[in-house]
């Protein structure tokens, strides 16, 4: 067993910044990450030799982690909070030969678990060839694998743009990028949209890439259905209005072998909920951790940074992570540069203003449930349909997402609701209502945070 002043969970931008700041202020730090390489989803790359493509930030953080105990390819499957937090580790893959301690103890925790693709069910989304946009990016960016030759990228939000560009640069024909919202949505909060000037440069670069690769961008357009016998063959597009209501006829695109779907991101909150930290519902209806300006939660000794406090991008995550690392050092009696913290907090406020503008420009269309057929699969693990959930509510009397889960079983399969949890909660709640914490928390709380083998359970240190 190893004891640390602080354990950081997550090796993305926020986790790296947190570990570097805490270690740089004299704390004994451990960094636990499921990946074999630091950088998380944002700095995903094929190899360490390719890291230079991301500029100097990643390499600067890497150099500052020299005194940090790094446990790559490991996950925390159980968190026991307390005066001294206990984190039970397991290899992220069966092939990993672990030399890590089975349990880490820490005075403080900085949880930076990141987020994953939020999905909405549509007819045919369970066909081979339909993938989450983040999964498509991972195959192209980290592994050099092109998952399809003729692709449609659809959903809403800025993340559709890099996925389409990376597919095109890898040799795919991107037949269409369909955003359910209009780009004029950014004008609803112009000050927020301009809060991070670097984002304007990114937008210009995407526009140039789309022109160079002749990628059609279709606003106010959705993939209403995906067709094929044993794999994707075609998609049906529909126009929608500002509320997401279907308008006009449909258009079919044939010869499609890849559909990348993304409706924003949902934070990974298993460990945050296990730590007993409070949560709230963000503007995009995601469940996120509640933190103060110093990244403290209301759970003693637990700090959260990055997408788990609200999806806002890498620059925001870097600032929050560094604040968390400095705050832990300060709370453990170290002297830190408070002026630096103040500058970072101002950066966070600007980042949050931009994130709010992004969520308002790319909301989940209110009328999306009308796109579904009764037999549309919602939970692929348990083969639960839209009608199954509606029956649980209308015929069996389920009044909330948790009861609908118990009666119809969405979210009880292998993924434990990570894919279908949000959509199931929305369907159980009905159209036109915003989700509350009590709707989402039951879909996110898991006593065992990650799948773990019986062998690992048997070998785990006794209490």
C-alpha cells in the first residue's frame, strides 16, 4: 500500500495540470490514468514521438511530472472516502501486467475523470457502422484506423467539426456534416462567444478545412433514420426547426458505411458520486460536480477539475486543474502564488462564459423524442425500446427515471447506463421538462465504478 498527499485520477489536461501544480509545491503525488500515455482524449496520439504535433503545453506538463508516481493503464474501481481516502486499483485491460499497489491512500483527491459522448437513440443507430463521434476520432487519431470510406457526421456541437476534418484528412469522403442547430445560435450570447478569442481562430481553420476537402455542412438537419440489412447502407436526413420539430420531406444518402453521432458530452461521475460530492444539472442538462472557485467540493479533501465540473474544453480544463493542484497544496500548508490563482480564476470565468454560449448555441433539440419510432432501441445492452420505457411510465406507473429503470431495465446492462442513461431519463420524464439531479444521479451512481474481475476482488486488500 502507498500513501500520498494527493492522488489525481485522470491523465487529461486537467489531471496533468493538477498533478504538476501539486507536485511543484512539494506534495507527494500519484497520478492514476486508464491510458498508457498521458494526455487523455484531447491529446490522444499514436505514440510519444507524435506528441510534438500538440505544441509545447503537453511536453511542458510532462517535464513537470518527473516527481509524480504515475500508474498508467489502471482504473479506480472502488473509492472509499474518509479522513484518509482509499482508492482500489485494477488494470484497465486484462493484458496489463500490473506492478501498481492494489490500494492507494491519500489525504486528498483531485478527480479529473473527463467525459464521454452523449448519445440519443434514432432508428437504426444499433447497426454496425454507427459509432459515437468520439470513438471515430479515437480510431483515426490514436490508431490510424479509418472506420469507413463514406461518412456522415451528425448531432450538434463544435466537436462534429474536428471529427469530420480528421476523417477527411485520413482519406474518407465526408458526405455531410449535419448539425441539428443553426450557427446563428452563437449570436444569442455574443459576449460569451467572444470570451475566448482563440476559439475564433479554430473556427476559421475548420472553415478552411471544410472548403479544402469540400465537406458539405448542413445546419438545422438531423439523421432521422439509418437503414441497412446487416450494416449501415444509407441515411435519411430531415430538416428541423429551432425547437427540433421535423419540417419538410426527407432526403436519402446512399452508399454510406459510417455514421458518427455526437450530441455533446456527459461527465464521468462515478467516483465523484462515490466520494459523496454534491452535483447539479448544467445548462446542457448534464449532471456535473459542484465546486467553488478553488475547485473544492463539499466532500472533505475532494477536489474536481475539468469536464466533470461542466463541459468547456481543454483550455478551461487546464486552468481548473492547476487551480485544484495549487488549492490542495495551500490546504495542506504549502505557500502558493495566490496571484497566479487569481489569474487562473479569471481564465476559468471566461472559459465558463464561452461554455455557456456553446451550450445555448447547440442545445439538445426539444422535439427530439418525436423523431423516434416505438420500436427504436434505447438500451442496446438490454434491448429496451422506446415503447418499453413509455409502457413502464404509462401502464406500470413509473414516475421517474429510477423507477422506469427498475421496471423496463434500461441501463442495467454491461455499460450500466453510460450510453442510454441520459436518453432513458428524458423519455421517462416526458417531453418539455428539464432534468433534475434526482433524474440523472440514479443513472450515474455505481458502487463499483468500473468492471473488475473476481480474481481482483479476491486479491484485494481486506479492510
